C-alpha cells in the first residue's frame, strides 16, 4: 500500500508490485462506486422491450423521459425546486446576519449557541417530524410547499450560520473598521464591504442548502400527500402504486440526481465543511 | 472585569458600545426562527410523549393522567428492544466498514497526481446522491429479475436468491448499500487529515528502513486519530437516522428483520397513529444519540463543540 506522501516515486526496492496492487485496488473501488450509478442511467435510456438487457450496444430512447414529462412527475419536480429554493432563501436572509454577529461579537452565550446548533444536527428527523406533523394539521400547513420549506429550516439555518461564520471570520476587521471611522453604520459596512467579499462563500452555502433540501425524503414523505409531493416521493410512488416500471423509475432517478451531481462538482471544495458543520476545531 | 475578560476584549479589538444593539438586531431573528423550528418542536415532542395521543381520541393530546405510560410500555415492548439491537448491529457494522474502506481508499489516493485529484471527485458522488436514488439503485441491484449481478451469477451457474427477502441477509444487504453511499464521507475526512501529516517523520522512518505497515501504524494512524473519531461520530449519528434505504429495500422486513428503532418509531407514528408512544421512542432515540456522541467524544478526548 502506498502510504507515503511522495509524488508517486519511491526509492525502496521491491515496491513496484505494491504500487501495482494499490492501483488495482483503486480500480476495484472505482468500479464499486461507479457501476451502480452507470447502470441506473443506462437503464433510463433502454427501450421497454430490452429494459433488462446488458449488451453495451443499444439504441437509446427517450420514451421514459417523455412518459415522465406527460405525468405528474413534472409538478413534483417543480415542488422540489420551490420548497428547496424557498427554504434556502429564508435560511440565507435570516442566518447570514446572525453568522456575521457570531463571527464578530464575542459574548458569553456564544458557545452555547454553537452547541445548540450542533444539537439540531444530531437529533433524528423523526423527533422533528411528529411535532411538525401535529402542528401542521392544526395550522393548515400540511401538504404545502411552504410547510416543507419551514421544516427544512431545521437543518438549513444551522448550516448557514455555521458556514457563513467561518467565511466572515476570514475577512480582516481592519477593512470594516476603516468604514466605521468614515461614518458607515455596522450593517451598512456589512452590506457594502463584508458581504461582497464573501460572495463565493455565500454561493457555496446556498448550493449546499439547496442540495440538502433537495435530497430530503423523510419529511416530504410524511408531510405531503399530493399537492406538495416532491420528486423523491414521486419516484417511490412509481414503485408502490404504478407497478414496477423500471424504465420510468430509472429516468426519474436520473433526473433527480442530475442537479445534485452538477452542483457538487461546482462546490466540492466546501462540501466537507458543510457535511461536518459543527465538528472539528476552527 | 476579570483579567481574562480584559484579555479577550483586547485581543478582539473591543466592540464599540454603539454596535451592541446593531449586533442584537442581526442575531435575534435567527435565534427566534431557530427556537421556533427546533426548540418548540422538541418541547412539544416531549409533552406529547407524556400523553396517549392518537387521532381516534381528540382529547388524548392533552391527557396527562398517566405521563410515564409510554416509557413504561416501551420498556416492556419486546419489539422496541429488538429494534434497538438491530440498530446496534446496523450502526456498528456500517461504521466499521466505512472507516476501514474509507481509510484504505484514502491511503491509496494520498499521492500527488492530477489523475488522482480528478478521481477524488468521482468518489464524492455516492455521498451527495439523493438517498432515494441510492435506494432505487440498490433496489435494482438486489431484485433478482432485474439485477445485472443476479443474472450474471445465474448464467454462470451460481444463482443467488434475493438477499433482501431473506431475513438472515436483509440487514447485511442494507449495510452494504449504506457503506457504498457513505464510505466516501469517511474517506474524504481521513484524506484531508492524511494530507496534513508532516513529511519529515515519514521520510526519516523510510531512511531507517521502516516498512509501509510500520509507517502506517506508528506515524500515520496516531496523526489522524482525531479525524477518524470525528468521522465515526458523524457516521454513527447519521446511521441512526437511516431511513430511505430501509423504506425502499425492505420496509423494515422481512418480518421485523430490518426494523431499526427509527423505523419502528415511524411505523408507530404514521402507520398505526400511536403519536404518544412514537414520541416517547423519538425522545429516547434523541437522548441516546446525544449521550452516545458525548461519551465517544469524551472517551476519545476530541472536542466536537467550539
């Protein structure tokens, strides 16, 4: 196993075969990761007569995608976009100023708030779902896009506060202090100087919020029925209520994963800090 | 003002007093919303767990005549105990598998080359896939009529019957799928830690003729220990939430073979509408996650808060 951090060249004799073995293991791991995904995507392009075929050469068809376009799937896709988008927007508007305050103002309860945010990350979703479910029945938010956007705030708000705080901490204070001396107010300085400097971080945070909301299945399964049903729930309904239409399911799955994969490639640098938000010393 | 407070204020370049209100103005909305979406539901969950709440009796939401009833019946409910045991098996097996596989792949990727940097991105994909898509993918792979693996095995004369409908293998089939989706997470954390390890001790050890295994055991592993603990913590916390895979692959079955505690609470709440009982299970599950996380971070001496 090549454990050294050298540029691949090694001086010890008899190491070549070990490197080869490592490359082989890596290729196996890559196959393990890629094969299942590739299989799903190719299935979505196979005609129904040959849906289970495994010959590499086949004439791709869009029939499953066309069938989806004519079904209710489009609407659930839109619901996914809306609920994720609205939740991301609210989380950014409410969370960004708070993140700035936590980055700049050392007050006593600061670490308590950090602990609180971490605790929301640990709680299982079922703990939030039951109370939201009961409350939504009373206030009329069940099966609405807004209701979903609200429950997504349980993780999005914490994510925004955590990520943006570290971005704000990397902006030097001296810039802000200069603006204050020129008579600019605290929030005037924030909007004119600090926020523009962290624009890439803000974009990355927005993308992560969107992905996490987009990926949600549990909340949408329980809190929606027909009106606000999201794309992941619609895919499961294909399985349960419409018989086993593998082609249609594969096409739906491919469509739902497409935005996530594209976004991931855009923000991969920040992905880990988002996933472990709350952990690791600063 | 204590000496320490003065020191902190000086080091931060003290906050002008006139900014205090402006700061509060920025912080309060977020705290109010956060309280509304997390604290209030947590309290409501706890209150509900003290009642026999269910939709058949509207007044049951406020019936506190026997507040501990749900907790006591969970204690004597064999299916609850069984679900905890299934949870332990699933969590331990997936976390161990993900750490070992993640460590192995991280060691293999920890070389500087353009190709490997590109490969890292590919390894990211399973982890960001919508969990329902991961579940669909494995449903295809585990359904004998559809699965390329099952058919390849059958045509080479070694047919294998479905793993997810066999109570002896269903849980391990889920563990494999979960490992597929989440080993990239442990891999990335470990890889990031490996790249921070200084080169000098490794080179010195190489000069002294240390084997690769000795370098791994005596230099690399101690250096990345706290990162491994962080990865274990996060995977453990999330493994308790595992839902889409179980829902799609087995629905908790066959029988109750894959019914973890989270899933049990879900069926109690939303299939049978025992809201009070399900709330009590959710409270215990949440408490369990907190206690476990604290215990592990204490034992490993890794601070997970600030």
